[in-house]
């Protein structure tokens, strides 16, 4: 019985994996669209269950003790749900979009600005522990990017100096940053391909864990 429980998920995964691959290779949009539609439906249900589980967990935390962060999360979730329901029923006019514009977007901007200082602090800490060429390059790059962003909004800089700042910023972003991002994307693509191949031949079984 335990053997059958192990082979059933493996058979389902191999069947739909190879069916999707063959549909993509031989241009069978009916098959691939049907499977992708089922996958999207399962993802939607999984997301809904995840949100409900998150809500229940934080409600239990609030009921057990005074957890202000869980209470804020619950109020935020209920507010977003109420605004979405009110917009859908026509009681309000795009209040959900206003919520994201006036609350969500400023919070994301604040977190992004803090992330820059955290990266700079991490560079100093890394330089204290390991004084290598890569740590120095990381710190210098972070300082140059932050300095360039600050200098570009300074109104009293001479135009010639502003041109040099723009050149340095353009070189850092369009040469070093894009090269690093492309390397990360290539690594992610190779890892995803390797994981897909291992799942198609039955070596990787995340559904049995």
C-alpha cells in the first residue's frame, strides 16, 4: 500500500510533465493550454488556502496574546478585502487602487530606500571580516551608485561634473549590473532546466516530501 502511494504521485507527475513537454515540442496548443489552465486553477486554490492559513495563524496569535504586528496584518487583510468587495459591488470608485497608490507604494519605496543603506552597511561589515578584492569592489560599487543618485538631484553641480556622474552611473548600471543580472538569470534557467529534467525522469520527487 505504501509502495502504491509513492508510485501514484510519481506516475501523475511524469504523465503530465511529458504531456506538457510533448505539447510544447509538437505545437499542440489545445493540450498545453488545457494543462496550463488546470495548473493555474490549482495555483489559485493554493494561494487562497495560503492566505486563509495566514489569516488563521495570526488570529490565533492575537487571541493568545497582545501581538500588535499580527493585529495590523489582520486589519490590513480585512481592509483590502473590504475595499475589493466594495469596488466590485460598485459601492466605491477604485478605492483599492487608491489604497495601493497612497499606502502600499510609499511603504515599498521606504523599504527600498532602507535596502540601499542595509547593502552599504553589509559592505562595511564584509570588508571588516574579509578584505578581499570582491568585498572592496562591492563596497566601492555601492558607494558610487548611492553617491551618483544623490549628486544627480543636487541643483548646484556644474554641468561638466554632472555629465561625468551620468557616465559613471551609466557604466555601472549598463555594464556591471546587467552582466550580473544576466549571470543570475542564466544560473536560474540552468537550475530550472536541470530540476525539470530530474522530475521528468523521476529522480526528483518533491511531492513525496
